[in-house]
């Protein structure tokens, strides 16, 4: 009775289009599960990243959903994103030893109240059966890469913005690095470089969504 009351008060909705879910549906409605633009761009080359994948292309309903997650009140989407990311990771990437994430700065954490990618990592980790650990720290509150036009500007913007912490957990490990969105790959590349310099054997990468122009955030 309590569960039925909660479902009546807070009906389950598709995380993309926000339509009500049928009883047998989870996270996504049937239409979004089949019609949303999946990430199908093959092996993208991002410096320092051995392999990468994403669930969707960063457009349309996917873009709106991620904006609600990051800037609205939909942080509960993390569990659904995590389940979907884990399925894609298991399909596309080699097995990792440890999960970590691209962290936000302390200033942004105070302003937003949560680190959206840390929530993703903590949702993905149990699905994969490996631990999620904070292995990176953002030490410079640089501009958001989304406001920069060229790949060169984005690479320069993130250079030196991160440092590795707890390197003893990194040595000789294949690290699965997570982010919510990847566009040019500048942020993923810089974080992977820092992890490799600190002793990681290899870095693989996954995101909720990837821009169709990804060539090398």
C-alpha cells in the first residue's frame, strides 16, 4: 500500500522525455529506449585515453535531461544513468580495476551542492562490481569548456587544472574514468594524462553522452 501511494504521489517518469513509465518499464519509456540517438561513432582518438564509449549522442532530449540533472533538481537521475552506462561499459570496454571521475572544483561544488559525476561513479561502481574512488582533485577553478570554441582553447583551459590523489591506488591499474558529457575530449585527455603520470597502467573512459563532433570537454 505504501509503495502504491508513493507511486501515485511521485509517478515514475522517463528520464529523457518525462512521459509516465508503464509498469514494466524502467528508467526509459519504450519510445526513448528505441528512438534516442545512441553513440555510434566508433573508436574516437583522445590522447592518453586507451578506449572510450558513451550511451547517447549529446543532443535533443538527452541534452535536456542532462541539464535537468546538472542544473535542476533531478539528481535522482544518477541511478538510471549509472545503470545505462554500466551496460554500455560492459559491452564496449575492457574490464577495469577501479572507477574514478572527473571532479568539479570546490567553488562549483559549494554552488551546486553536489558533484554530478561522483554520483554517476557511485551508481556505476556496484553495477560493475569494482570500487569507485576519488583519485583526482580539481585545483584550478577554470572556465567551463562549454563556453570555448576551439579544441586548442579547451586544451589550454584544462591544462594543470587537475592533480592525482592517493597514487598508491593507481599504480599498475586500468582506471575507468567517468564524466557526464564529452565534446572535444580535452578534459578526458588531461585527466587521463594526470592519472598515467601518477602511475596508472591504462585509462579508459565513459560518459553519459558524447557530442557528435567529438574528435579527440
